[in-house]
C-alpha cells in the first residue's frame, strides 16, 4: 500500500466477504491499520493470522513488517529470517534494501538479531544460467546450449 492509501485499503479489506479473507488480506489489513496509527487493532489481527506451513516470501515478508510495526520484534525477526530463506536469490537484495529503508522495519533495526538476519541467504534453488527454478522455459534449454549441463 502506498502512502495515503492506508485508510482506503483498510475500508476495502474490512468489507471483504468472509470467504475472501486470506492470510494475505489480513496482513494487508493489519499493515494498513498499523500505518494509520491503530496499533492495538493491528496487533490483534497480527496475533490471529494463521501462517500456512508452505508460506513463501510473498506472505512472510509483509507479515514480518506487520509484526515489526506492532512491536513484536521476536516474531518479526524470525518471520523475516524465513522470508529471506524463501526469497529467490535474484530478489533477495531488493528485499533487504526495503528492510533497511522501510519504516515498517525501523523498530527491529535496533535489535541485536537484526544484523544476523540481514546476513541470511536464500535456500531457493535456481538454475545457473537463467536464474529460474527450472530449465523448461530457458531459451538455452537445448543440450548443446545449456551451460548448466541440466539438459
């Protein structure tokens, strides 16, 4: 959510049909509330979010920001760690730069564990030539052209 759109986002997200509510929509609602200064309500929402076991960086990263915004530094750091591990290597530096500059993460930047989490590397495997997760769409997938030797 961009600056100035938090109130509008909160209104839309609160109006969702219960069938449309997901962990992602709840994270966005919590972030909108926290950014609008409604920390108690945001904290309640953050505490109720059920994180699926197979959650990836697209859920974990904003969830870490929500935890940080509501003052739950421990959960923010551990969720950020999981997020970094689940972020494709080619995207990890972008995420880390957002953490360094975002107000969402300002509180945890003072935590002793912050420097440690900023050194976390991705565990996502990518092919060497295209940085994708598989060779299927790589233009070099023909055996004679594939530098990774996978084809």
